[in-house]
C-alpha cells in the first residue's frame, strides 16, 4: 500500500518542498480503494444483533457529520493551486461522501430511520476545512479505539466490522493527509501571514478540545437527548455498545490502533502528534482502574 514501506528508515523530507508536495498527493491517490456502497452485500443479522444495531443512537449524527465533512472537503479543493494535491482533496471529498452513502445504505437495509440532512455549504473554505480536519483528528482517533473494542468484544456484529474496516483505514489516511497539508499550506504562505495561520489553527484546536472535554464530562451519566446530543459520538459510543471499558483502557487501545493504522504509510510523512499527545498526557493522569 505504501510508496515507501514505513519500516524502512528513509531520509526526512523538508516540509513544503516539491518532494513533500508530490508525496502528499501521490500517497493519498495511490492508496485509494474502490468500492461502491450501494453494491455492498449486507450480512444477515440475528434478531438480537439487529435490535442492538437499531438501538444505537448515533446513526443520524454519523450521517450528518459525513455530510458536512464531505461538502466542506470537496469545496476546499478550490484552495489548492497544485493539481496533484487538489486532486487528492477532491478524492477525500468523494470518500467522505461515500461514507455518508454507506451509512445511508446500512440504515435503509436494516430499516433504521434517519432523515437525509440538507446539503451543507461551507462559509469559509479554509476555516471550515481546518475545522473539519482537526475535528477528524479527534473523531478518528477515538473511532480507532472504539472499532477495536467492537471487534474484540463481539458486541458489534463481526460481519459489519469487516464492512467498516476500509472506512476506518480511510479515516486514518484522511488525518495523515490533513496534518501534512496543514504544515505544507503554512509553508506556502508569505512569512508575515504564517503567525496568523498558526493562531487560527490553535483557536480551532482549542474549540475542538473544549467540545470533547464537555462530552467526556457526560460519560457515565444518563444519555442526553435532543439535537447535538450525540456530538463527538466516537468518544462515548462504547457506552451505547454496552462495552465495559475504563477510560485508561480505551485510550490505550486508541493509541495502539492509531500507531498500527499509520504504520501502513510512507514513513517520510509527518504523523499526527497532537491528539495522541493529549491522550498520552491524560493516560499519565488517569489511574489504570478508571
Ligand atoms: Fe468520513
Ligand atoms: Fe475522513
């Protein structure tokens, strides 16, 4: 899958160099997988499995998130002057739309009622892309752990785990692309504009952290209801699955899975550090039984 296997020590690339830009575009386009959500063979589920699947409260939120992300990403391709990197962003937009289509196909196959969200139009191409990208860095990191938990516990039908495996790996590619794109983008700006770009990124990250802290504080409490109740659901969905897991174990799983998924790609690409760094810091503070 990778252009250069991750286990081969390779020279580091200068961020913003022609090589970095080429690798950014090529890695993303070369690792794209073909599949058509509408042609997916959905496994037959037992009554208990079906009831558990239907009782999960986050399907609407998942479809809405993919809808916002896909429209934001597709529009953000216009930001990019380089044809190869632009093509990669367009491809990501298509993949996000495919995630929404896969969820729609699943919910219609298993008769789970959801409403199709209205088409989302981003207000600012760059700010919205940064917001969606940093949001994915958090959501996907927690989704990796949640997915491993679902796989290990058997609480989620194993046949569906197989269907969603490529989606998880696509999310790993997305955040790997995003963290490299942010650095690449900054390097292309005139030096006077770089501090403001950094500041905007820091502000967006702060907003994302605050939102996750708010969600984390509701963990273990009765499920909230109403619009936005399942925001950041990848952080809390293990409770909906009925998995008994400590925060410590969940974070450990997220970190291991993050590393495993990233190891598939070219070692010269920068790795996400922010969210794994926060997770490691929290792990040091939280006792292992919590
Ligand atoms: Fe997605
Ligand atoms: Fe994504």
